[in-house]
């Protein structure tokens, strides 16, 4: 059985992220987020990288500044259990 509702939901999610990204100015892509050391661009790139991995595609070149510096990302305090 093909999970069509899941596929439809993912398609809607990617479409909305694409629309959001198309509206952002360069400075907005560089804004910090609740994830220490990660920008808006870093977060969206991470989502895309996971999808690429799941599809068997090679990873993208983008790395979050914190990760490029050898720092591991940690959850922002408000997201910790």
C-alpha cells in the first residue's frame, strides 16, 4: 500500500518551504535561529540534505558555520525535554 496521504503532506510541506525561501532576502537567510550557531539557511539546508540522503543523492556542499568549525549542534534550551 502506497502512503499517498504522507506523500501529499510532504509535497505540501516542501512547496510551502520553497515559497517561504523564495520570499527571503539575502540578509534574512543569514539571520540566527533558536539553534545556536545555525542560520535560517543552515536549517533549510539541513532539511534538504536529509531529503537528498533519503533519495540516495550526494550531500550538498553547504555546512552550518558551527558544524564547519567542528562544533556539534545542540538543541536550543526551549526544545530540550
